[in-house]
């Protein structure tokens, strides 16, 4: 009886990697399905517009506060 349990545990226990090939395959299929769904959604219009603006010649990215204040922490 003990021998049967050890054989069963050997066939279902993950190896050094921690996951059985069956579990790895299942995860792979789920990840592919999720990725395909994301690819089908495409790029939102506002992101596409932002990319166009950034790719335009002479475009300078503005990093900072939207309120127009300078970033000198109160120093002049």
C-alpha cells in the first residue's frame, strides 16, 4: 500500500521547477488566450494620438506639473 502511494506521488508531484508539464501547458494556454484578447482590443485612440504627437518632428515631451508652477520647491 505504501509503495502505491509513493508511485502516485512521484507521477503527480512537480519536479525541480515546481510545476508539472500538465500545469505548465495549462498556464501557457491561458496566457496565450489572454494575450490574444489584449491584441484584439487594439490601441485606444487617445494613446494613438499621444504617440503621433511624440513622433512628430520637433516634439518636446513636457514633464512636470500641469498647474504651470515651476518645480523649484519654493526657491527662486
